[in-house]
């Protein structure tokens, strides 16, 4: 499977980093935020990216 290169900058890059950190936190047994939505969004974004390639 070929991977598509996506370039982010500014706000988009910051939002991706925040989403990733929240997704990682949601997988932790000692989650700080207790929020499962970021994990679902992160999985969905990776699936969407894979379909584009």
C-alpha cells in the first residue's frame, strides 16, 4: 500500500498533535481525560487516509 504524504502547518499541525495526545491518553488504563472520542476520531482519520491512497 502506498502512503500519501500530507503536509500540515500552523493550526492543522497543532490540532493533529493534540488529537494524537488525547487518543493516546484514552488508551491508558489511568486516563486523565476519560474521553474516548479522540481514539475513534484518530482511527477514523487513519482509515480515511488509507482509502485515499
